[in-house]
C-alpha cells in the first residue's frame, strides 16, 4: 500500500476566515459599575418592600449590563477583501496607508488632530489605534481611526490583504 501524499498546508487566511478579528470589550471595572447600578436600583425601591426591591435590582442590573455589553460589542475585522469596523465596511482597495499609533499619537488624533469627517471607532479604554487613509475619491471620509489593542496586527492584516488583492489582480 502506498502512503498517501501529504495534504497541502492550509492557507493562512481562507476566504471565509477573517485575517484579523478583534472585539473591543469593555473593561471589567465597567461590569463592576453595572453591578453597583443594579444594587442602587434595589436601594431606591427598598421603601416599597421586598418584591419591588428585587425587581429594582433586576431591572437596573439588566439595563446597566445591556448598556455595557452594547458599548463593548464593537468589532474590527479584516475579512473577504474588506475592513469591517463597527457599522462600516470598506473594501481594502479603497484604503491607503496604514499608520500604527501609540498611546500619545492616538490621543492626539482623537483630539486636536481629528477631522470631523473621519470615521472613528474609538474606545477610551484602549490606548492603541490605527489610522487608515481612505483613497476612494467618491468617499468624503478622509481616514478611519480605529482603536485596537493590537494595532500592529491590524496593520499587518490590512497589508497582507492588500498584497493578496494585488496578487489576485495579476492572475
């Protein structure tokens, strides 16, 4: 019996698999604050009795937890030839230079260097960020500002996706 030929190594990024995927989750301290808000809701209802107090705890905790979860559910992905950041979906060929920003530069681009036309997916609790220039002349957005805990990995994924797009155009 002949040994079977070795199967080819899986490609680093199949079309369906994201090349980069990050969820900008809220810090643990925010969840603790949401729990304290739940307790506050219960304390407000104490004069009305035990059942309303428990209802106040539950309602306030659920509302605070939903707010924290919603804010912390933003995702940044590089998948299928596009950069998907929150509600925005931009094809990689429409993107230009990627600049990795350290904490100081990220703060500057969030404040005095910011352009009001820019798309900004920022989270104050994430120190790093990337700034991606938008090269599409039909798009009035000058750049995308994206908070990221792994800004270099995001920049590398965009560069790799751009290289794959270029290689696909040559074929």
